[in-house]
């Protein structure tokens, strides 16, 4: 019996969408635009450009299609798991306040890290994973300062609260020459952890129409520590193997990756603004995670090498001021994959992604704005061939995989 636990980020990417107006731009211009307090998440220096006191409340829902299909190389019985992506709701809160002509302060509460997969309990890949959830919620006080009329700097210490839960089936017939047991056991690992990091940013006004932003977010270490909970283990040989393993208080260290973003925003004319971003994410630092237990060998590995690699992001977008009150946002983005095809796993079905995003921003009056957005995250076809030490292989494909993100928000100015 082998069991593994890992994180569940589809695409190997952080979520750029938390319901804010910029979600309709596919992250284009995220470190350069400063239209509401949510900019402190992308670039803390941005709140220096916001007048008065501003508050933003946002919400979003993520759902999608990630159906697995077995192929001729599959050795495991069971169904194909259904669509493992549940609807994942989220919300965010941002506030900024201009203290004086130079200094501004702000605060953000948001969740832009983590996804969840939930397969049928008796699916073919149940010995690899049945359910896995990883959620990170960030709290970020922020300070920004205008060095002069053109250059602003900002920083925001970030406290992240993480929740991790993973469940997988245990084959009760492992180590036996015949198969007397009809039901599987189950292994579960669940914990919460907190970590700290820092967001830094520069924002520079090149001229009256062009702004450049540079932002850095440090990695955040989440150290989960729990004793795995095993249930329904009927096989006495497995019970003996599990009891002999050093599995108490297993530590799983996960690093939210550090990132670097360069953005530009250029106002072409009174109606059109053109935007772009380039971004690097240090996913290779997330490579040794999870826990692998192989009771057939009587050993436990406190980490599982996921062979992650750094990712790159490039996005382009535009804003069209259709009327004094109504603005149309649009964007397209590409993210490279955090794993090679041969290293893809069913608890981490990652691939390169394309984003197509659009949204509308409407000014109800001089003090209140509303926005809505939609993003298609296309992962395409993803082959999986994942094997146990016994030689059994789970083989198949996730065809036409995609995520959908719908968001909306309001901003008040005082």
C-alpha cells in the first residue's frame, strides 16, 4: 500500500482573480493600475495614488470541468471519478486611506491561493487521492509613500492562514496472495498553519499617459503537522505495517512561491488604455512536499518530490471607456506549467494555461462603483500516468480541462 499527499493547485498558478475589477484584465497591468484599494494585493505602492478613503468588497466563484478518462494502460478498477472540481466561493476586502500628501495606509483580506478536488470515493485513482483541499487566506496591512510626484514605494507584511486536508483510500488486500476484503480503508491528514511574508512594490509615472509598476512577493512557509488518521484497515498485515511506521505528527512543509511582476499601463487616448504584465513564480521551491507511505516496504517518506519547475506569465489587456460611467475590460494571458507532462499527478492535475477575461465597471455615482467579470482558464488535454512501487499504473487523460471564474465587487469612496 502506498499513499501520497500533496497540494491541489490546478495549472501550477496562483489565482489572480479575487472579484476585483482587474480580474477582467487577466492580470494585465496589475502592478501599474491603481483604480481601487485591491491594488495593494498586486502592488502595495499603488494605494499612494488613491485619494481619500476607499473600501472595496468583492466576491467570486470558481468552478470547472476536470473529468478523468481511463485508457488501455490503466491497471486499476473503479469509476472515472466524476467532475472533481466543486464550486469554490471566495471573497475579499480592501481599504485604503490617504494620510497626507505623501503617505497612505491600507489593509487587505483576501484568498488568492489554493483549490480543491473531490473525486468519487471508489474511483480508479482512489489509492492516490480521493479528496484534497488547500486554502490560503492572507491578511495584509500596507504602507505606501510618495517619494515625489512620479515615484511611489509600498510594502505590506502578510500573514497567511492555511488549511490543508487530504484523503485517500487504502487497499486492504495489499501484501496478501488472495483478496479476501471487499472494502477499502482510508487515510486522512488535516491541519491548519500560519505563515508570514512580505509584499513590496514600486510605481513610477513615466509621463502623463504611461505608468510602470514593479512588485515582489516573498515566499510564505506553511508548516502543517498532524498525525494521519487511518480508518477501516481490516488487513492485519497492513495494521501491523502502519503501527510500525513512524507516522505520528508528520510534518508537511509547503511554500507559497515568491513572485516578481512587471506591469505597464499606457493611456492611448480618452477611450483606450493598453496594459501588459510579465510575471515569474518560484514553483521549484514547492517541489519537495507531502508524505509518501509504502507499507509493503515498511517505510515512510516525509516528502514527495513533485518535480515542480518555475512558471512564467505574460498578459495583455485593454480598457475601453464606453461612456463617462461605463468601462469595458478585456485581457488574455499565458502561464507555463509547473510540471512536465511525465510528472503530472491526479492530486495535482497541472498544465500550461491560457486565460481569456472580460468585465464591466460602472460608476453608480461619484462615490460608488460596481464591477463584474468572467475568466476562462483553459488547461486543455492533460495525460496522466502515475504508478505505485508494485508496478500498477493509473493511466488516462483529462480532456478539454477548464476553469471558470465569475466575480463581482463594489467600491465606495469617502
